């Protein structure tokens, strides 16, 4: 089975929807809002896709997604075949062992083990009261405040101004009208009825007051009007965040690793 570049949404859907919780990022990127920034690679057995990898190019550094769908051997073969096609530098969300075909040609900067978590108990997040907080959907006029918050509390964020067009970035302001907490999405698709949360942070001076939980709950409550599946990713070492997400109804689906790859 040789790797191919694939452009058929229908074929990709057939493969990705078999393991929907594992593939929320991939499925979301089928949406027209994200699709123009995607390059898809696959292996096929006859007419059936057996492995898929995705390169997303909308950000300053390309993102390579390679998540094991209980098909480790096929994924290893696919990544080995496309190694020469990948950029000289990219960031990756990649299942354990799948980095092995790239180790001869790339130096790896390890960003640690992460979890994919999925919202499995909707009642928990819908029961969170958010009315006592000043939480609003963020718009382009909030951009300066958004960038200032990320600069002070999450300099390694993946936010871009374009994402505000989704309407799925929510902010919490304190009594002095300062933006102190934010929750947004990495992918969102009303068509595929799913979202992946991301770029969630609270200003260091405002932590420990329930702001992060409240703004994340408000975002989820809004998303649930149009989607059925909500996922997120979190560092395995960030037990405080994992505890908050579990209280909101999320549970761990799988683990994966994050690396920056630099061609030797």
C-alpha cells in the first residue's frame, strides 16, 4: 500500500467517522472554513482508506496530525512514505510510536504527553451557572484585549484573528472591564456537528476564582446549540486543568504526544 494525496471529502468522512472521538480535529478540518488550509495523505487497501494523516497550514508553523485509529502498522507505513513531503519544520500531534519513521530525518523537540478529552456527560457542563459572571462572545473590536491576555498568560497560544469569525471565542471581564479569561476553539463545524476547544487561559492574577471553569462552561453551553460532540486537548501533566475538565463532564479518550520537528 503506497501513500497517496487525497482530495475526496466523502472518502475521508467514511474513514474518520468510524472513530469520531479520536478524529474531531480531522473531521472539523473538513469544514469549508478550514478545508483550504489542509493537505491530506492516505493509504488505501483497494477502495478503502486504511490510514490518514493531515497537514494543516493556516498557522505560522504547519501542524501535522497523525492519530492512531487502532491501525498502528498502517500509520507507520503511511508516515514513512510521506516523510520526504513534509515541511522542514512543523509541529505535530502524533500518537505514540508514530514519530519513529521521522527520527532519521528530523530532530525532535518534545512538548510532552497530552490527552484528548471528550465531553461525555453533558449534564455537568449545562448545570454550571455562568450568569453571575460578565461573559461575552468576543468580536474583532476585542482583539487588542485578546492579544494582551494571551501575551501575559499564554504566549505559546494558537489563536489567530481569523478564528473570531467563528463566533466561538468567549471572554470573561472583571469588575474593571479587564479581559481576564478566555475560551475558544481550534475547530468548529456546524455541518459536522462538532468542536474542539482551545486557546483557553486565565490571567495569572485572576486564577483560582473559577473564571476558567465559567468561561469554558459558557462556551460549551453555546456550542451545544449546534454541535453534538465537543473535545479538547490537555497536557497530561496539567492535573489541575484535567480536574476542571472532568468536573465539566469531559473524560480522557486517548493519549498522544506533541513535538516540533526540524529537518536535519
